[in-house]
């Protein structure tokens, strides 16, 4: 979500005639888009702001904006007191008004159409935000507090955004939301929205991120089985393999329900690639709970997993860590090793199979299952081609392009 917001902010600057630069010396304005999902992210944002004091001294006429979730949580008053050289603070809840309220003050808007530019992924991929905020209440999560309850963008606005990004060169659209499959637009369901986006001319692949296990509708699996442009990949956060911890986390499902959902999705698309998120060291997590998480790695056949240590927050003493740092570190290392071993197995299973690859260069692309794929020759940026997988190394498949 922060990457997508950063791109929207970048695009707003470009519409006003600015160019993006990563050279501070050339910058007329600097935007720090902050994250607070973990304490460490917030600490990094604070250090980054501190380091910009030097830039502001050298460029007193330059503008320094602090935006995003940590800005929302800490507040403008606190940040401006601590860093008086900051010009404006815009929290995550007001990020959509950033262009009208602040960038507009910087200079004239030539109202020019600017090409889509993805700052974080390949130029062929574009993010389209379809909802903001989250109405769930996972016990460890700060998102609902800093981004507010779920608000869905209208189907028309989403289709317009996606169509303009495709027109500007995107071949792959990634629909984004904290619980992206909870999206509703009046009587239009999430699956119906997917169908409408899939029908846009020029689109070659559609992904969405991140769905929540609670919100898969019955019509989704049929759509997934039918629509080849819908990526054979899903990032489906599970967080823990222990029912006791899932309940404490208020995730709303059990391990068995999560696995049953995977089974249902894989019945529709047997080679569906699924990645996930895990948190280790949640307050009260016993060794037994952790072993349940460990065993889920293999049972879920995940292609990849983001594993995080539970992040205690200073402002939530009731949620302080109870597992020792050494034990959490040891669990994290075991989990990472299991994920690596399992990813290797899953990747090796792809050898000898045919993958549909969207190429980013002549020799590199992404399979529908989100695997990185290398070929010696035969690709072209923006082209979809079938590749026979002949090998797998680290996280990358290698293969031969098929005509
Ligand atoms: S569903 Fe995701 S964003 Fe929403 S509260 Fe839970 S972890 Fe946070």
C-alpha cells in the first residue's frame, strides 16, 4: 500500500511538471512516506527524517513532507516539534488529499498526461488501489488505527484508473487493499469487479494483494479456474499455525479452515502458488504453538513466506512480548530454514512443467505463479510466452521459451 501511495504521490508531482530524482542535491522537494507496521519501520522513518536536517539546511527553500502511517500515528504536532525543519505532515488517512492540499502550492500544474511509472516493480506492472483501511481487528495490528476502517473505491473509479495505467503501458495490474477481497461496490462483488478488470483491452495479467481468508466468495473459485489472465498466485497471510494463537490474534479462522480454503482454491487451480506471512513470538506463544506453525509450512505447500518476529509497541503495554528474545530468534531461524527447504521443494516440482511468463526483459520475466524465470533468449518486454522449465536455482526458475 505504501508503494502504491508513493507512486500516486510521484505521479502527482510529475503531473505538475516535476521529475523524480533519487539525488538529494537536485531535489526541490522531498517526501518521506513512513510505515509503522512494526516498531522498527517507525524507528527507521524517524532516523531518515533526522538525516534530512542537513538537506534542509543546504536548501532552505526546499520542501520536506512527511506522509503515511507513522505520520498519522505520531501526529503533525509531535513531528514538527521534534523536527522543526519539516514543512508539512500528512497522515495516511489524508493521503488522497495530498495533491490538492500541498503539491498544488508548489507550482503550476500543466495538467499534462504522464506515462505510468512503476517505481518498485517492472514498468509493465501497475498498482491500482481498490480500498483503503481495514475494518478487522487483528490484535497485533496498527493498520485500522492509522488507516481507518475499510473504504471501498467505486468500480468506475477503479476501472478508470486501471484503464489509464494500461493505456500508459502497464501489462499487469495489481489490485491492492488490506483485505482486498472484502471489496464490495453496491451489488457488485469482488469477483465481478475482477471480471470487469479482466475485460479491459490490453491487460495481460491481473493480480490482487492481499486477500483475507474470511472473504472468499463462492463465485471466486470458478472465476480463478476459468480466467487464465488471473494470476495462478496468491499471497494469503495465515500468521500462525496454532488455533490458540490464531484466536488470540483475532484472525477469525482456524488452521483447519485455512487449510480447507487452500484445498478449495487448489481444486480449482491445482498448480496455484501460495505465499504467506507468519509472526513468531506472539505474546503467550508456547513451543507447542510454534511447532504447529512450523508444521504448517509443509502442509500449506507455500512457495514463500514472509516471517516476522512479533513487534511489541511501547504504547501497548498490555501486548508486551512474553517470549524471550533468544527464544523468538531461535524460532524465527527454524521457521526461515523450514520455509527455505519447502520453497526449494515447491520450486523443484515446477521442473519439466510449462509456465506462462510475462517478460520484463528479453531474458527475464515472472511466471503466472509469481516465480522469477530466466531464459537464454526469446523473451521481449511486455510479451507473454510459454516457457518449459528446465531448472531451479535459489528462487529462480530457468527454462526454454516455446514458440
Ligand atoms: S486484516 Fe490485515 S490490516 Fe486488517 S487488522 Fe488484520 S492484519 Fe491488520
